[in-house]
């Protein structure tokens, strides 16, 4: 076990957890010193969910809790290290959930000296909305009724008006207020707009079930980070920037952002198209990275490429997409949304995708989940594939909470059930991300074996599959990348940093050493990652999730993908192996 003596000898408490009871408004701080608290991120959220949340509880009931954590290097100048992890039991999957976001909240928590914030208990339904306000000398629940029913963008403005600029805010949209399972948590970006989403798993509904409509971390305090070896830390910080700039993948994200994946996925036959029935879309170049880049540059105005969602970030994968007049239309637009709300609906107009993204953000829903649900709805005949106007009308139904909007906002699986669509792209009830699984058996294995439901960030095999359509060796490959991806989540670092340290974690572990004087070996760190995966799977088992839930719908096993002739041929036994930690 790493030596934590240095921590005990410091006068300042390093890892502080703030617990807030959402019924009484009472709060208390406690200090902790285990490795999970040192690492923060998903290591800590999943540790706490498994310790404190009954696996069989109602996700929207008083026994569920929401945990907000930052990571081991939060509050420092290390690139991309201020990620916010949010954990709890998911209403969408019925299992454990960690969803993370960029933005400013992780940093503001660090400035208040906090590693973790816990929202506990839940008032009766219909109780007045409250805002949690956290500052240097106060923790209080204040009236939040003035935010009720408003979109996320208006809420952002009202929160700035009331609490001032440069706070760290988390809020929900109308979808969250109405407990829809696709609702996410919107976090403040560097421009005081709640546009950075912890979107997956319906945690916005959990937040709302506690009658919390926003959480605001004031910018009134600045606990300076302490360093065991300040010079070594500075050198290590510079080293991370160098590694990110030299790495061919992360440096490409700097120019094009994640949109670079459109061409890659089209070439590999895994660009989800027409409700995941195809892996390529004709004219996909109309929504690729170069097209988006050219539009942003031509329109100018508020448009930006190489935009950072948090400070500091040497990659700056984000963007600001302008309308024809150069005014902000949507920020950011990510590959996952371009696929789920673009090719998956057979849309070929970047402005339409930006508009869909903007309305989804304002409604407070996960663009992946609702994009997958819209694909299902279009297969059911609610709109024609490729019909831009019909798609915008569908997402407006979500914003306006019409009956069909509530169904779409409940996610892909529920939409498919209600509309009688059998080809429903989800695992554990969570919509598939933007890689058509029959064309990439590595990603299929990752989706199938993920305790969070279908997700891509923690086991991203696509770039390393020699033969993507073959399942040979994919148990091992998925497991390898489950560890590589989970390392970043495990310590609250942006997942795109993984490209620079995938072969060698020591640059990040050296920073932990320089900050805390704690030696964590690669093996010890990976043990925490694997233990986290184990406890996540155990939580799900205790919640009643079985191996049979870790399957695609039958259509993926029965119907061949037209481009490759491939079906899903992965067995339950292979999935079980990929879940074995
Ligand atoms: S790489 Fe992108 S997502 Fe990650 S911290 Fe930087 S801007 Fe944010």
C-alpha cells in the first residue's frame, strides 16, 4: 500500500468530503485519507456508491445519493486534470453510474478545498426547488423556484445574475426536472454557460429527485494547492504538455476535435447510420471534421476551433459553432453527437446537427441517448430519415415535454418498447455510442461488458483492432483498453490524455508523487482500477442485473451489417470473461 504518512503530517486536511442533507439542509465536512480519496474521480464515486447506496434502492428514492468528485491533480496547472466525476445509481440502467464532464466545477471544488460533495436523502415529490450554494464560509439550500421550467441556457444566465460570474454551477433542464431517464447534469464552461454535460445514465433525474435544481460553488475562496516537491511538479506539468503535443492522436484533436472520428468511422464501416442498421452514410463528408472546421473559419464571429472546456488544457479539442451571422449557435459539438444526431438520422447538414445539439442541451438531455431514441422513433415512422425539419420538431417535443417528447427523453430502450421497434441500439438500457458494433467487435465487446451500460470511453479499442470485424482476441483487447481508459476516469483526468500515457503511466504518477509525496506504482494504480471495475460489477449483480442483460437486441445477432456482412457473434461466456476482474 502506498505510504500516506506525508498526508497525515500536513496541517491542512487534503481530502475533504462535504455531505449535504437535501431534506434538512444540514451539512458536515469529513476528512479521509485512503487511496480512493487521493485519486478521486471514478475511483472515489464508485467506491462510495458501493459503500453507501443500497444496490436494490429506487434510483429516484431517498436512499440513492449523488457523489461529485474531482481528481488527484485538480486545482493545479496540469493539463486537463479538472474533470468532474458524478456517481450514483442510474435510473436508466438500474446499475452503478459514473458520468464525467469537463468545465469549471472540478476546479472550483478544489478552490474550496473539496474532494467530494455528497447529496443525500430526498424531500417528498413536489417540494420546493432548492439551490445548493457552497462558499468559503457557508453551505446552504436557497430558493430555486425562479429557475423552474426554464431551459439550461436561461438557467445559466439567471445563475450568473444571482451568484455572479466564474462560479462552478451544475444544473438540469426541463427534462431533468421531470425525471426523464435521459436527463443529464450540465456544468459550467469557462464562459459561465452550463454546456459541459455529464450526460449519461440519467443522473439529472437523480439530482431532481432530491428537489435540487442547481448547485453553485462560489468563486470566493482559493485553497492554494500544496506540493511536496514544487520543482518536480512544475517539471512534470511541462512534461505532460510536451507528451500531449508530440502525440499524433491528441495533437490531431487540437485542430479538428473529436469530429476527426467521422472519416475514420466511415472508412471502417462503423459510422452509425439509419438507426444503427448501416455503418456508412453516403456523403458523410458533408458532416466531417474538415467541413465543420471550414464552416467555423468561414463564418468567423464567435466561432472557434481549438477551444478548451477547462483551464488549463493543452489539447483544446472543443469548439464553438457559429450560425450564419457568426453568432454562437452551439458549443461544443462532439463526434458522438454528430453521429447520433447526424448520420444515425441520415442528416447531412451541420447547421441542423448544431440546432439539434443546442435544443437537446437546453432541454437537459444526453445527445447520445436521445439521438439513439430518435433513430428508433424514425424507424417506427414518426419521421423520415434525412428529414431535417422533422428531426428538429422531434427534439422540440422533448424540450416541450409532450407525450412523445417524454418518451424520447426516457431513452432508446423505452422508446423502442413503446413504439414496438425491435432493433433497439442499447446495452443495459443505455443507448449505444457512435460506433456500429457489428463492424468493430472490440467496441462491441466493450459495450457488452461495461458495468455502466453501452459506453466507449473506458474501453476504446477501435484504433487498435487489426481486423475490426473479427472477434478473435477481443476479450483481451477490450480488457486492456478498459484498464487504459479507466485510468483517466480513476483520477479525474480527461480521457484524451490517455493517448499520451497509454504505454507509460509514470508521468502522471510522478505528478502524484510530486504533489503528495506518495509513491503509487503502475501496478498499484492498476489494482485500484481493476478493483473499481470489480465493485461496479458487484453492485450491478446486487441490483439484480444478470449476464443476460449484457446483450444487444436479437436483431444485432440475426441481421448482417450491409457493408461487411457481419453480425454480433460474441457469446455470453466471452462477455463474462471480459467482465472478470
Ligand atoms: S481535451 Fe477536450 S474535453 Fe479534454 S479537457 Fe481539453 S478541451 Fe476538455
